[in-house]
C-alpha cells in the first residue's frame, strides 16, 4: 500500500489501510489516519495530523511552514479531521505562535484545486472551497459554507455557517451566516435559499432567516439598531440567534 519511491520519516505514524503513492514525502512527527489515500507527489509537512479517510490528490502540500515573515521555526501544527477531499496543488500551512499555533480543518470538506489555506485558519465541516480560493491568515469558515472559485478573504475575516460566496469575490469584512454575497468588495445579495433547501431547513426556519436578512440589509437601520431588533427575533429562532452572536463577535464588522 506504500509505493517504494515514497519517503517517510521514521517518526511518522501510519494507520491501517493507508495508501501512499509514488514520490510522496511524509515528514517528521506526522500522523496519517486509517484509510487515508495520498496519490502521487503529496507532501505532508512536519507536525501534521490527518484523521481517517482523507484523500489527497497529486502535488497537494499540507503542513508546511507558515508564510509569515515573523515565523522563526517555532513548533506549530496542522490538524485535519476526517473524510476530507483535498485536490491538486492545494496548500495548507501550519499555525503560528501569534495565534494558537494550530491551523484546523474539520470533517467532510471538499477543497478543490489550487486552494490556499494560510496559517491559523479554522475551517469547519462540510464546506466547499472551489478552485483558487485563498484564505489569508487567521480566517474562520463556518460549517456548510460554500466559497466560489477565486474567492479571496483578508486576514482575520470570518465566514458564517451556511453562507455562500459567489465566484471572484473579495472580503475585507465578515460574511454573516446564511448570507449570499458577490463582488469585490463583496456585497450582500440575498440569503442562501438553495443551500438551506438542500439541507432541509423548514419553511419556518427559512422565513425567520429571510426576515432577519431584511432587518439587517433592507431596513435602512444602523447596524447597532438592527442588532437590537434581531435580538428580539432571536428569542424565537436559534438561526437568528446564531446571526446575532456572529455579528457581536466580529472584530472587522460585517459586509453591508
């Protein structure tokens, strides 16, 4: 199951039923979980942990040093969960000590070719990152978010759960949960109706989210005024409560 041309450090822990293809490089202090498949020319950098069932395509590079000029070879890590698809030429860097020292990727993510996930990013579960999406350092992406091709996120930006970014969009502020946005700089366009329907959100839940969107983006209220109104709605909707908490925790504010 391991090609003879693969180079694997003696300290690497390789789980059962792992396939490692030609010319792969597995560096020191790494963990490759069971049922992972690394096709040809994959590089797994030091201090990287892969969970079970991940599939990495040719020339993917995960766990290399962060692209941070302040980085001075400190011990930092990359932790990737289970059942992720990581396509050709994807790069995912380890964390830095300026943050928690860890870059995290959750479970069941679909990461397409040429995506870059920089140091200290946190990627949730069930996300889709289309080709050439770029996440700068310290970016957070919530569960089920979809980022269209060539989406670009400034450092410290956040994307909420179930949000949708159209292709070639740029963000210098946060994209709230459930919101669909497009443009550079990105502007809110609607809620992610199709995504919510596919995930079997009830009509009542979608209606509450739609009303919250109107308060936030169609009412001409200032942001602090809109938050006060959303807080009242949040008493009867966990989804609206999620939106309120996301906005309140924002350090870069949200797109409007």
